[in-house]
C-alpha cells in the first residue's frame, strides 16, 4: 500500500493553498479538541486551544502549521524504526501515561530496549498527563532526569 499512501500524502498538500478555516467561537475549538483522536478534559482542551489559536477579525484560526496534520509520505518498517532509535546518542526521558496511547506492547518494549540511554517513567494519566494528570509528578520526573545529566537544574515546579 506504500504507493497509495504516498499518493494520498502528496494530494493532501494541494489543499494547503486555501485560507485557514476560521472558528467563530473558542468554545467550538475546545469542544472539538476534547473529542480529538486523543481525548482530553475540558480544562486541558482550553489550555491547548488558548495557546494554539490566533485571534483574527472573524474569530480564531489555528496557529499551528497545517502541514503537521497531513499524512506522512514516508513509512518506516519496524526494523528501520529500531535502527533510528538505536542511533540516538543522547540521554532521553520517556514519560508514559498508564492510560496513554495504545501501543502494541511487544513493539513498545523492543523500542525501549533499542535506545541505549533511555530512562522510562510510568505515571498515572493519559497522553496529556502533563495537563490532565499529576503535573507535579511529571515535573519531578523531568527534573530528576535532568539533574542526573546536569550539575544543577530545575525546569518545573
């Protein structure tokens, strides 16, 4: 299916010349964000929307690059993914929400094992656990990770 995936990804780029869709009311954006692929609470959706929109005369438009929502023209095999992960040379922190995105557990474990310098922290919460979960626990995990790599640092409190 690679040729069809590539074709669709390229065709999606033709719609980028049109003006961005204007959202008349921020509440509409918040409701839409709550029902996205990764659902979030209303409070988290409001935070994401408030920092993700630009006010225009007619209402709001998303400030993100619309190309981010296009299908990728490149598809990697799992073996290629593992090779890329194994090539990462910097210490990395992976914070996983226990109710986060569904991953095939064998693939996830292989990816974790492939990274030569990966610290894994599992916390209660979903994909947006930095917004909906225990924010202090996320900050503590980040600070611990960075403190091990740098003499003295506090990023979040």
